[in-house]
C-alpha cells in the first residue's frame, strides 16, 4: 500500500513538466482532463459557451501557475475539479449578480441557493465519474433502470450481499457531495 503522502507518479511528473514550461505536458493534461473540466463547468453553469470559457481559464491557470498544484495534497484530477468548480462558481456569481443589478428576476438568496445547488450537483457528478466502475454500474442499474438489489446482483453476476455492499458504498460516496 502506498503511503498517503506519496503522490501518484504521473501527477508529480506532470507538475514538474508544467513547471518547466513543457507545452506538450499541457497538451497531454488537456487531452486527459478536458472532458472532466468541461463537464463540471457545464454542470455548474448550464451553458456551453460559458463552460468552454471556464475550461480555457482552468488550463490557462494551470499553464501560468503550475506551482499552485502540490502533488502531496492529493491527485491532480481532484485539484483540477476543485479549480474548475471555483472558477465556474465565480463566473456564475458574477453573471447572476450582474443580471440582478440590471433588474433581472430573483433575489440574492435565490442566487446563493442556485450556486449551492450547482456546486453540489457538480460534486455529485465528479464523485460518480471518479468512483470505481463496479460501484458506478450498481448505482446506474438501481437508479436509472429502477432495479432492486437482487435484480442488480443478477445483472452484474454478483451475490445479493455484494450488490447491497456496492450500492451502500456508492450511496455513501454520493452523500459526501453535500459535505463540501
């Protein structure tokens, strides 16, 4: 088992390459994580163009400030997700506040509720995308296809107890979306 303070090798090497200014490293990072970043931004903002802008801003930040990522603090994927969420929420607040100032519908309480909801939804999406495939498959069967744990077990070819375990763990992980 790896020590908790030992960062994944790929993350550490990527941070070092970015710090050296390797354009190829940025391209590799973009290829690997652009869909995650864009998806999270879109989930928060609900707008394709705004999500494109936040995606560009996230990778520009990484390029300009590679030293802000510390591999000892956690995976690069999680850091990018947190950065995306922060920038997307900032953009949402800015655009919604401007709309309120122009006399648009709603109140500042509505805005804060919308921001909280978007943040929780984006975190839940990230958790589902990051969880191991067996947990995700069990949750998808139970939620989207309305299977109970016995049907889920049969579909996955596992025991009833294993299906219950996967569903319970998956739901526990999802419950953490509200804790952020």
